C-alpha cells in the first residue's frame, strides 16, 4: 500500500509539472517577444540595410536621369548634323522632353516624381533657349506656346498623383524661363500670354483643392512682365527701338486679363466654395488692379479712364452688397473686411476716374455723410471708418487740407471756396455723430480721434481766417498774423481741455496736449523769428496763461449725468 501511495504521489507531481509547462507554453505564444541581447544588433542591421537601399534608389534615379539627358544630347547632335529634316527632329526632341513627365506621375514617392519632372524641365528649357536664341529656329510665339503646353501637360498628367511636386517643378521652371526668354528676345507679349495661361492653370488647380504653393512665383513673374511692358511702351519710341511695335489693344488688355484671372479665382473660392480668402489672393488682386489702372491711363487715358471709373463704381456697389449680404454675419470675417475695404478703394478710384474735378469733392462729402449715418445706425465700425476715408479724400480734393495748412502756418491764404466750408461742416458733423456712439474699444477711440483731429484742424483754420479778416484785413503783417494764430490756437486748446474733462472725451484731451506742444513749436519758429518785441510778448503771455489753465482744466471732475 505504501508503494501504491508513493506511485500516486509521483503521478500527481508529474501531472502538475506537465500542466505548468503547458501553461508556460501558452503564455509564451501570446506574449510579445522579449528583447534579447541580439535585438539591437538586428535593428541596427535592418536600419543600415534600409539606408543602403535608399541611397541605392537615389543613385539609381540619378543614373536614369543622366541617361535621359544623354538621349537629349543625342537628338541635339542629330539636329545639328543636318542628316534629317530639322522640323521632325525638333518636334521629336520636344516630345522626348514631355515624355519624362509620365514616369514622374507614376512614381510612388515624391523624390522620384520630382527627379523625373526636373529631368523633363532640364531637357526642355535649355533646348528652347537654343532653338529660340542661338539657332533662331523657333519664333517667340512658338516657344511661349511650348512653355504653356508643358505646364498644361504636367498638370493634366499629375492631376491625381503627386500634383504639388510636379507642379512646383513645371510651373516654377516654366515661369522663370518665360521671363528670361521675354527679356532676351524683346518680345514681352508672347511670353506674357504664356504666363497668363500658367496662372489660369494654377488658379483652377487651387479651386479644385490642389495644393499649389508655386502660385506666388507665377503671379510675380506675370506682374513683372506686365510692369516691364507698361514701363517700356509708355516711354518715348526712341528709347525702345529694339522692341517690336505693339498695338494699343494688347497693351490695354493684358493687365485686365491678369486681374480677371485672380479676381475671378478669389471670388470663386470665397463665394462659391466658402473658403477664407488668403493673403496672396488679396495682395495679387490688388497688384493686378493697380497694373490695370496704370495701363489704361498710359495707353487709353481719354475714354478709358471714364470707362474704368464707371466699372470701378459698379464693382464697388457689387462688393459692398456681397460683403454685407454674404459675409457680415459669417464666421469668415476676413472675407467681410477684404470685400468691404476693396469696395471702398474701388469707390474712391471710380469717383476719381469718372467724376470731373468740380464734382469729385462734393460726391465724396455726400458719400462720407451717408456712410456715417448708415454706420452709426447699424453699429458698423467698418462703414464708420470708410466714412472717415471718404471725408479725408474730400478734404484733400476740395483743397481744405492745403488751405488749413496755409491758414495755420506759412503764407496766409485767400478766402476759401464754398466746397471748403461744406467739407469742414461735414467733418464737424462726422465727429458729432461718432462721439455719440456708445462704447470704449480702441477702434472707436481711434475713430473719434481721427474725426476730432480733422474737425479741429478745419475749425482752427476757419477761426484764424475769421480773426485775421475781421481785425487786420485780407493781407496781415507777419507779426499780426503770428499773434492771432497764437490766440486762436490757445483758445481752442483751452476749449478742448475743458470739454474733454467735462464730457470724459479722451480724444479731446489728447488733442489738447498735442495742441499745447504744437503751440510751443509755433512760438519758437514763428513768433520769435519775426523779432517784434511787443507782439512776441503778447504771444508768450497768451501761451503762458494757456499753459497754466490747461492742466487745471484737465483735472476737472466730469459733469454728473441727469437721470430721468
């Protein structure tokens, strides 16, 4: 019996050991492999093999690219040997350069894609340079057409894969080549047309959600050629003898075509696709607009200016409608500000181009009053800033700014025209309306300060002119004029300090201190310079009293408000 029990115990121990081994095997099957001492060595070996494979891939791509370039030189040698007709060889060479775009679009990674696209550009562009300049085989228009076709082909082939990389190479190289060839052959219009095609291709790609960061390069090349075109052909004919004659039609139309491309692209992306306008689109549209205005004024200054002015006014009305109806309450406030600011600029340019000089300040004054009323009623700071812009332009074109400068410093002016009174009254109305707007943010403070500064300048000039006219006549002596200017300036400074303190108007207090500093400079450069002791003493006395009174007035407590 003892032997039997010992046998059973050994069997039980063996079963338990067997169960432990089976459990350990099952756990080892599902558990992750534990690192061993040989694992880092294996990982390092794999990394080295991967790096070696990558280097081998790079050298393989470079070798194949060099073979492609060698084939291009072989075609060039055949063309120079005259063994075959030159036209088929040239066509074959161009197609050979285009052919290497195909492996660029079929590559799995970006590196071979860029390499094959670069190979295609390296083959094509020097060949076009030689065929156009050295051999004079291709005319400028044909070369420009090949460049445009190269960009179109690259974009079409790479539409689904590696579009951005191939477009960078194709459009970047082609745009730079177009500028260089245009300056070399002195034919700007042909290559400018090619750049317009490239710009259109890039904007279409951007609208189709294709990342294309080469757009600024193409736009800059087009802007440069249009600038050069207007600059060269607006100069005297004797200074551009090496450039071919161009009709007025292409000179006038090329810049508006560029504007149409970029303005249409920006409108499509913001209005139809609901995207936020980018800084590039804003800046490029503005640049194209300025070039269009310059070109029209240079080559079609008579009726062209009025036509452009009318178009600007219509575009401004449409822009304001889009800004306030489409973007006023949307989350893309950048679109609202860009459209509204662009509309204000278009309206100013349209009025300047379309209206005669006598009607221009009146129209701008009415626009300023209307924008002020609408902005205050609707609570729109944008319209209020536009109102000040229109008012400042009216002050400039009416002569109010120049007349006020002469009234306050320098030679005394003659009696002001009626439009000066009207603009001055509009400036005072503008400040009165803005000062009643509730709020204390920095945009409103800045707006109040600008309106107050313009209104104060107009009021000071009118006050000086009135004092001089009533006391000493239309042609005052310098010492009389100096003391009257000091009296008017100090009186307005005291009024600003008192009103600013009682009404809690910070902008008036800032202007009071600024006026006090300006009066000190006036004493130094005007009153003391004349050397008349009696009048100089009077000016110093008036300024000293003002210097004592203004700090006391600034410290006054505000007037208590009456509650109903």
